[in-house]
């Protein structure tokens, strides 16, 4: 029962990861026009090094997933506490 949503989230995160890596590779051309030297170097490094782009995209996806899971868990806990208070008030 819980396996299907887990696989769906995994597939969505994998697709988002591939999309972010693809976007970094596509951004290699426009990065050449950046006038700030440090931003230029960071952009080139992310766009041209597959491992750095993959790692940064993976960290971004994992952080977003952790945010979604923690907020969902918090909503579940608050909902349970509200139901318990409702039953106690009766």
C-alpha cells in the first residue's frame, strides 16, 4: 500500500534530477556571457563537470524531499492531536 507512493516519489525525484543536470548542461552557453568572474567560474564548473552538477542537483532534490516529508509528518501529528482534543472535549 505504501510502496506505490514511494516508487512514485522516487521516479519523480529521478526525473527532476535528470532535468536539473540537463538544464545545467544547456546553460553552458549563456554562462559565457556573465561579467562577474566568480559567478562565471562557478557556472562553468557546474555546467561542465558532470559529477559536481549531479551532486548539487541530488542535494537539492534530497533537501526538497526532506522538507516535504517533515511538513507532512508535522501535519499528521497536529491532526492527531486535534482529534484527541476533540474526543476529550466530548
